[in-house]
C-alpha cells in the first residue's frame, strides 16, 4: 500500500521540468505581445486621452477565443498605469470578467462588485437597485478622474441580464460632475453589437477593433517565447511545439489553447517522472484539454442548452448522424416530460450552432430541394466523454 506521506516526500525531491509555470497561465502578461503591434497601437491611440484626464471613446474589441484580446488590453492597462502613477495622473482601471458567477449575473451584483473596487461594500442583496447606483455615483464623483471599465466577455453579461445595463453605464457620465467613465468591452461574438437595442448602441457610440486569429507559424513563435521562460533547457522534444501549434491553428488560431496544451503536456510528463515532454504527452494533453473544455462549457450553460445536448446524447447510440427535426422532436418530448417551456425550432438551431462552435457536434447544412434546407449532424465525442457528459447533464437537469 502506497503511503501518501511518502509520495509527497518523493514529489518534493523530484526535479521539475518547469522553471516558471506561471508563464503558461492565462493571467500572465509578457514583456512583449507578439504579432499584435498594430492592434496594440490602435487600442493605445483610443485610450491615450485618459492620460490627460479626458474621457476616451468607448471601445469594443472582438475576436475569437485565444486571439490576444484580453492579453493586449491588460498589456495596455499595465503600461498606462505605470505612466499614470509616475506622473500622478488620476486614472482608475477596473477589469471584470463577466463570465464569472456572482460577479455579473444580476445588475445589482455587477454594481455591487464595482463599488467593491472602490473599497466599499454593500450587502449582496436587499437594497433597492437605485440606491446601489447612487452609492456608486458618489464613489465615482469623489475626485476628478477617468475610470476605464473593462468588461471581458461582455456578451455573457447581456445574455444574463440584458443590454439595459450598458445603457445605464453609459448614461452615468451625464450624472457626474467630476469623473468620467469609459467602457472597454471584449467579446468572442463578432456580431455582438448588431444584436443590441438601437438605443443602447447609440448611447455607446463605440469604436471597434477586430483581432484576427493567429496562424500556425505565429503560434509556434508565441509558444517558443513562453517555453523559454517556462521550462528547463532541452526539456521539449523536437516537433512538440510545431504539433502543438498545428492543433491550435486547427481550432481557429487559438493561442491560449496552444499554451494550455503545452502546460498540460508538461504536467503529464512530470507526473510520469519524465525529463522530456514528448509527442505522446502532447497527444494525452490534447485528449484531456478537449474533454475538460467541453465539460466546463456545458456545465455553465442554461438549462435549455443542456436539454438540447441531452437530446443529442440520447439519439446518438441509435445512429451516427441525425437531422435538426429529429433533435427538435426529442427535445420537445423531454420538455413535456420534465414540464419545461419549449423553445422555437429557430432558437434550437441557434443552440446547435453554438454546439458546433464548441466542437461538440459537426453540423453540415444540406439542401433538400423544394423541402428547404436542414442540418446533418454528427456527434464529435468519443464514448467515455459521452457517458461522462450524460452523468453531468442528468445531475444538472435533475433527471
């Protein structure tokens, strides 16, 4: 029988492959952001007036996951903050990830979190929303300053609580005498602003920047740059970085995913007491990261999304491919069985498009002549993951 104490003792004695694992974390901001120089300059040009205590234009940054949006904004904020502190300029930077629960799942909680950023607390519930706003106004207007509020994954915020919150935040400036607030929204949804209420869109009057995906060669350079600081010398087998970049380039040029893959491959190698990260470790990491990504994505989705996926999983053992109509029929039966509202077929098509984007299904639109068009759908998951997802969904849906 293995004694856990002995295991930990041996673990401490074991040489690590890593020099600094933090370099491979999503919160790490490097000294140089590769292949984003022009975009960094654009962001800097828009936000620079804040250094003269003038309100910059509201800014929306779009791009698929892992295209360097958040990293670039954090890089610019760090640089501006250093200049502001050195020159005693009154700027306050607030960064919020809207995907986090208990931060941005209600308007009240969002404003309460912003109040917390100013060093004050309000009860998590109970006060009228108007009163919470008034507390926020008074904190904002204590001195002449510019507040740059970064709302990462801003589409998740409007999905949860509607776009009225953006209108309210932009209207705050008309209530303030000393301060001004500038919104910086970051979104993976390239058509996010098109779905906003025209009144909200007009009040934002934002500037937009789109971040394109990285290509495989760019991801290789990014990985090499991180690997130099993260791992000991000669600890990565030839071909690992190239294959890691190819995996990520296949996923719409997602550099963050490539960095995660490399980190997980390193962890797998280290657990096996190996001194070198090999292609086998990378393949194991690919399976693990893909599985974790899908489980995490589905666990945080609304009930209706989970029910559509559950309908798909129930259909999958019987056949390898199916059509939108079959999924909708299974979904409708589940809704009736568990007394849930039935969404329209168009809304279910939107959910299927999301599942396709997450890589859970492969959906191909085919023509049926005069009968219109439909989606031919294949499930892109292996059997162990299907079983695991079923268990998670049954628990979440209380089935």
